C-alpha cells in the first residue's frame, strides 16, 4: 500500500511540474514602428501617412492608429494635423542646419569657414534630395488648394530659415574680414542659387536622378567659393 501511495504521489508531482513549466513567449505582431518615445512614433507615423495618402486624406485617428497611441496622447502633444506637419518639417529642416550651429563660435580663418560652408551645403543637398523630403515638396504642390498652409510651413522652416541662418553667419564672418563685403542676405542668396541651380525642380519633376556624392560636394564647394570671389 505504501509503495502504491508513493508511486501515486510521484506521478502527481511530475504532473504538477509539467503544468507549471514556463511557456515560451508567443510571438507578437510586429509594430509598424519600433518602441520609442511617443512623440517620435507619432511623427514617424504622421510623416509616413502624409506621404502615402496626402495631407487632406489623413485623419488624426489614422495617425493615432499607425503610431499605436491613444487619441488622447496624440492631442496632448499636437492639437491638429497642421501642428504635426509643422513638427515633421521643422525637425528635418533643423538637421540640415546642424553644421551652422548658432551657439558655436564663428571660424577664425577662411579655411575653417570654407570647411564649415561646404559641410553645410552637403548637409542641405543630402537632406532635401532624400525621397521622403521630396515627397513633402510634391505634397505641398498637390495640396496647395485643399491645404494651402503646407507650402508656407515648408518654406518658413526650410528655405527661409536656411537663408536666415546662413546670412547671420556671414554677417559675423564679415566682421573678421573672411568673406566678400556685400549684404549678407545677398551673399546667402548667391550661395543657394549656385548650390541648387535647377536641381530641385528637376528632382521634383523626376526628370533626373538624385545627385551623386561627388556632385553634391562639387556643388557645395562651388557655392562656397562664390562667397569669396569679391574679397580682395
């Protein structure tokens, strides 16, 4: 009887062990975006949807669903689609201007300034020539009737801000007699005119390929050299 009881208890213990054996975690569905700060996920979702479906056709609910956040969290950060679009554009435009950090000291030599201006030109071209950024430009054109606020937002955060930042740097550089003695705004306009030419228009119309690394650096150097062309 004892042997039978011992055998029964042993079977019960083995059964309990099998029941309590930890299970392998079941695979979960892949998120559209990797885990991260809510704001970053929202911006990625918004930028993607604006590019895919257009600004007017994208709703705040669409963005919340894609970002996997609640509408409450979404509206706590962004009151409307325009604020979201402005944030998307502002962040990408800010990356272009990183070489011209306004908190950094002005270069003390012409060689150092040349290097900085070339880096800036390369940064601008590489950023704007990315397919997703070109999509925003096309979006601004396509939605000009239904969402006319897109174009001014893009221009203010991109082109206008770039010109203003460069003009401020050139004004400081003139105090050190490092660049041509002309109106800083005019010098900045000359720089961007040579940097771009008709490149942006051709890319938007899809009549040419994106510039190569070599072409980007060539354009940036040529634009920089024009700032010194009238300096004695």
